[in-house]
C-alpha cells in the first residue's frame, strides 16, 4: 500500500474496504462451486491483511488481564442474537462441502469486516473526529456497505432489513471496541452470527424476530454503553488480538 496514502488514515481505510468489496464481487463472478472462489480469494486477503496490519495497528497476542476480563461480559447479550440465528436448524439440503465453504467464507467475512470497519476505519475517524463520531460513522458505513448485496440477488425489502440490522449491530460493535479495545469478541460474534444466517433454515417470521431482537438489544446497548463511554479522545488506538 502506498506510504503516502497511509498518511491519510480515513482514505487508507476506505481503500481497503473498497478492495474487499471488489474481491467479493470478483469471486462471485468467477462461477464454479458457489462461494468457493470468493472464500479462497478472501482467505488470501485475510492472510495479507493480518501480516500487513501487524506493523500498522498495535496488535498484541496477550490475553485479557484479570482486570480487563470483565469487559468481555459486555458482549454476552450478543449471544442471544447468535442463539436466534441457529433456531431454525441446519438446512437439510446443504451438503457437508457446502457447509465447509460457508464456514470458510463467513470466517473470512467476520474477520475482515471487523478489522476494516472496527479496526482501520474506526481508528482513523477517532483520531481525527473523536470517539462518538467514529462510532456513528463507522457503524452507519458498515450498515450501508451491505447495499452491495443487491448484486448477490437480494430483494429490496430483504436488503433494507439487512442494512437496518447491520447499522444497529455496527454501532454496538463500534462502541464495544471503543470500550474494550479488543476486536476478538466482535470477530467471534460476527463469524458465528453470519454462519448461523447462512447454513440454517430461513423463515420470514424468524428473520423478522431476529431483526426486532437486533434493534431492541442494540438500543439498550447504546444507552448503556454511552453512559460508560470515556469522554476523552484517544491519542492512540490499542487493539489486541488474543
């Protein structure tokens, strides 16, 4: 990545996000076994970004200390969303190969989207505009970014519901990263939640219930976390990978 671009953190983040979207669309256009090409391309991007990020975002491999471990509890309510995502049971028409590809794809999507939106973009905006604006902008950008799914065959109403839910979750995850300074819980949630939405039986009533849960839990989360959000702007961004 051009060093001059790295002096502009927001542009730097947006370039990586654009590259991610382009790679997804290239993979989808390659044909063959559904999602296989996209999964493999995103695996390569994940590996590249992992090593690239080690020298650009402060990333350690230390586990939470005893004093920090309690912050993980902030993520527990998101477990309810994961449970709901699996209530339909695994889709019987999916083969073992289909499930493996879905898991690989969603593992990469969860990792990359958290790193790019809650890592690069959130950090860049926080340094320039402060934490609250960073949370709002990164959350809304994350949700609106799902509009590209229109090219993956999503219907308009389904896409609007997905964007609404993604904005709600994006705001919550951004607040949680600001509060905990750790991307790993969000990555794990993102992966598990997406897998559940991919390999399980889909019912419109359950999808509506899930969206209501997302919005309801997110509103409660936002009210709670805003009270606990530090008011001082961070001079640096410490993201630890456990």
